């Protein structure tokens, strides 16, 4: 071999080795990115989770998304295998079955909801898996909707709209479709947490006279002063309120509390608004109370059951405004719920306390 050939061979060999090294390095680096840059696998159980939540997770996690809608349980159970975290985007049952399918490495779960009635909380506790949810962000959206229902029910929106639909404008009457005023009224809250207080704050802008509330525990004195609120027993709440807003969670104690006995203690001009849970009201009794004009009107964002059948007798009433549980349904609120749920998951993965723990 002449010296020139030797040199060329050596050069090409070096080049071959370095090219190979480079691609090896590249692959190793890629592996490193996957194993250290994105150390966690997180399942997102719903295809419509707002991008704001996904973007936060993507920075630190490999995302595995469930694409079916309604959720295909089999897809969920397959994709959840081996994940470190779960962003629970819908109301699909979160129980021992999915936790078993996931495996023992699962260490962080958050729902994107305030209510967690679809979660087997004792099962998560038993396994020591932290659970997050997204309660307070939806307060303002729900409060806005409650004010909407207060106005819609007291000003007879449902009946009025029907007059147009049936070609029954009767505005030659002086007393056509007269409703109840909000100003100078007494507004009673059954349940007075964050949502109830947000509603009271808004209604104060309508020049109401006073706020009454029935809860187990008294709220802080400063809150009472700010909202002109006074704690009363249930019977006083029923007897004195012009508007009653149900803003409590559903528990064994609150189920069916608004029944015929309660309606019979209310003013005949009273308006009932429910943005809590449908089962707090005995709906058959409410139907009778509205039908017989024992109370003036009701505005409901929650019903029993949900979905409510289109043939339900409640929907035949002129003095009931019924919505399909859209309290938190605003773009911004949903984006904020996704953001908080994503941070909950990340904190759980890092072994830190969650932003809003559910237990
Ligand atoms: C990258 O990871 C895969 C599997 O995770 C492995 O088979 C492969 O050998 C790794 N490559 C390098 C260059 O480390
Ligand atoms: C309504 O519920 C109360 C308890 O909250 C109960 O004492 C009362 O008997 C009930 N009334 C009717 C008509 O069911």
C-alpha cells in the first residue's frame, strides 16, 4: 500500500467511526431526554382537555391520551398501564379496576372537576395515591350563572319566551308578565361557602336588603360584615327569604331537604334557585309547589336525574327555568381547571403537596 492509499483509508475509517459515534450519541441523547428531561408518563383520559393543561404536562411528561368519546373503558385500561400520573379529564369511574390496570408505580392523580363523586376515594387513600381536584376556580362562573337564574326565574323568562313561540303577545295588558324585584329583597343561602359568598357579593350590586344563610358552621365575622349576612336556622331562612339559593354539596344531611314541608314554609312570592345538586330538592314536591303557585318560580342548573328526560313534567311548567348543569361552562374556567389539574399532577409526581388536594 502506498502512503497515499493508507492515508485515505485511515481518513475514511475515522470518518466512518465518527459518523457512527455521532448517531450513537444522538440516540443516547434522545434516550436521555426521554429518561431525564421527561421522566414521567402521564395519561390524559379525555380527548378534549384544554391545551393549557396539556402544555404544562408536556414540559415534564410524556403524554398518553385517551382518544375515545364517550370514553371506551378498554382503551383507558390499556393505555393506563405503567403510567406515573393520571390527569382525569372526564367523569369516568376511577376505581380499583383502573388503579390495578395502571400498576403500583402510579403516584399522582388529579381530576379536572370540583365534584369527585366518580372517584373511589378510600381506594386511593388505601394505596397512598394523592388526589387533586379543581374546586375554587369555578366559583365565579357558577356565581354568574346563579345570578342569571335569579333574574330569569323572577322575571319569567321561560313563560315569556313561550309567549313569543305561541304567538301570544298580550302587551296590551298593563300587568302582563310582571315579575319580582331583586332590589330590597332578602336573599337566603342554603350553604354559604365560596360559591354562595360569590353569589351574595354579586347580588349586593342589585341593592338587596340583606343576606341570610343556613350552614352548620358560622362563616368569619369579616365575611358576614362584608356581605351583610346573618346566620339563621332553616325555618327562619324559609320564612323570611324572597330568594333562596341552594349552594351546598349533596350529603346525607342535605338530600331531599327541600320537600313539601319546606315549600309550605316559604313565601308565596319566593323564588328558589339551585346550583348545588339536584337531589337536595325533592323534585316531585317542587313540581307540585310550582304547579300550584305555592311558590313563585324556580331556576335550576341541577336536576334529579341528570340528564333530565325531555318528557319530564318539570319542563312543562311556565315558572321553572331549567338548565343542563352548565355552571362552570366558560372557556376561561375550563382552561383554568385544566391548568390547576396539570399542576396537581406534576406536584404529586414530584412528591410535593398538591395545589388543591381532594383529601
Ligand atoms: C435507547 O433506549 C432503548 C430502549 O429504551 C434501547 O433499546 C437502546 O439501546 C437505547 N439506545 C442507546 C443509544 O442508549
Ligand atoms: C321533609 O323533610 C324533613 C326533614 O328534612 C322531614 O322532617 C319532613 O317530614 C319531610 N316532609 C315531607 C312531606 O316529606
